C-alpha cells in the first residue's frame, strides 16, 4: 500500500499536478484499491487533523509576515543592520545576514525575507561592487534562517506533526540559527578580504544610535515573541496572535506605511498561502494513516536499526535521505509525510525528538533554495532577473558550507539540546 501510494504520488507530481491534489488522489485510490475503509471516515480524519489549536499559529504568523513586509518594518531593520555591522570588511554581506536574522525572528518565512530585506540588500550590494551572483547567494542562504529561528512556520508544523512541544522546538531553533548566521558572516569576511570588496568604513556610533531608536518598535517584536514563549506567558499560537496585533499597531500607528484599506488584500494573501499549506496537511493525514496501517514506519525503523544502532550513523543516513527528499518535495509536504515514518526510528535509536525535529526542519529547508521545487529559488529569480539555473549556481558554495555545519550538529548534538537546558525547558 505504502509503495503504491508513494509511486503514484511522485508520478502525479512529475506530470505537473499540484502537491496537495497529487497526495489526495493517491490517498483515495490507495484506500479504494487496498482497503474496505469507507471514504467518510477518511473525510472525518482530514477534518480532525485541522481542528487543532496549534495549527492556528500558521495563518497568524503568515499574516504577521505580510504586514511586516508591507509596513516598513523591513526597511528599518535594514537601516539598523547597516549601521550595526555595515562598517566591517564585507559590510553589506554582514548586513544581509544580520537583517535576515532579525527578520527571521519576526516573520518566520524565508519567502518573505527574500522578497523584502533580500531585495534591498541585493540592490545595495550590487551598487557597491559586489557581484550579483555573490549577492544573490548570500541572500538565499541567509533566508533559510527564517525556517530555523523562532517563530518558524515550518518548525510549528514539524513539532505539531511529531507530537512534541511546539514552544520547545521553536526555542530550540534559536541557537543553531545564530550559529549558522555567525559562520556565514565569518565566511563573508574572509571572502571579501580575499577579493578586496566591501572595504571597511568608519564606525559611527551616533548613526547606530539614531537607527536603533527608529528600529526599536520593529526590534521589540522578536523580543516579545521569544520572551513570551520562553517565560510561558503565552503559547506559540497565542504568540502568533500577539505578533499580528503588535505588527498592526506598529505599521498602522507608528510607521504609518499601511492603511486600513490595505488590510483586506493582506487577509486574502494570507488565505491563499494558508490554504496551500493546510490543504497539504489535510491530505497528508490519511496518508500517514495508510503508512501506519501498512506498518511502514515500523519496517523502516527495524531496517535502519538492523543496519546500525549507532545514533550518529542513523542521523547520517537520515541526513542524506532528507537532503534528497527536500530537493524534490515541498518542505511542508515532506514534514507531514515523513515525520510519522521516521519518528519510530528516531525513538528506537534514543535520539532526542526535539533535536530531530530541529534537524529535520533545517535539512528540508534546503529544498526551499534548490531546484526543481525551491519556492525561494524562484522568488530570488524574480527579484534579481537571473535564471533559475544561474541562481542555483550562486548558492553552491553556501550549501556546501551549511552541509559541513550540519555534520557538526550530528556529531555534537549538544549544540542544539544543551541551550534548552539553560532556558530550563
């Protein structure tokens, strides 16, 4: 059953049928051909999968990201980042990463990052001697931080699907996200020094102070969200509602760059984006049931543990598997499909479920910037005017660098899990 479902799913994807429709058709045909289960029960299962308080966070974080994108918050973040780190060698490259790090802590969307702060940083870098290819590459790789740093939408989906604490998983992504950003900035410094671009300029404390004051309303957003989740003041879903309310107040009454007339269009965009994600979730629920009914997770867990019981070896196998899957499947769909399959293997190997959720999200987020289904890749192509092939080439060095960092996380998982103990969660 499971093999039939997966083969049919990929065939339908290959011929151009949308992900959710491909998955839904595959599920229905598999159930009709292999079981006596009435489809009414499948429909009930699909409905119950969406009757979830946790999943309400998804449309709310999407709406908050759209408001930030259009409400002038991205501009303030860019200006602050430029005054804070733009004076160093390779300054605008540092600005690119630093701005993405801050924006990631508010929007939770890689697409929103590229379309807003990414557009500004690419234009600024190319005007100041950086090649378009290098500017695009660092923009793409830094946009991945939004998939790791809280409030990551992918992290919410993955933790909910895995049945682990969403709040813990969100906070768990903070330290690896910061580590990635720091290494990207270090690489950028040495690259720019070697190629003599991005010469250092005088640091101006008064400019930093002025830009910081302007950016305070924007910078408070991640502080409120992360602080509220860590302290237990509100749940991730409540944090999403707070994010929407706060960003509306800031953009309507402080920055005044959007009006009430623009809100209906923002709501419509949110509905469209949410519908895409949740339609996949709805069709993935009965697919997960089929995998369980067929015993696929148990078989995979047994097969992998028979091959090796060493958690590091198992993570290396999963590393390769998820990288390949991420290249050909939408990250959200992969999370809904693969999490129920892989969790028994992870549990049997004694791997921390929170570590695995964070690890899986980081690996599948590569699919956002790699062909053939990388939605951020196509967004960057639209922003820069480069072909998808050219944009793909720009990210190669950064992907290799990130792969090496991921291997470090495999061998030293405490880099992700230990900070959670510091936070007492």
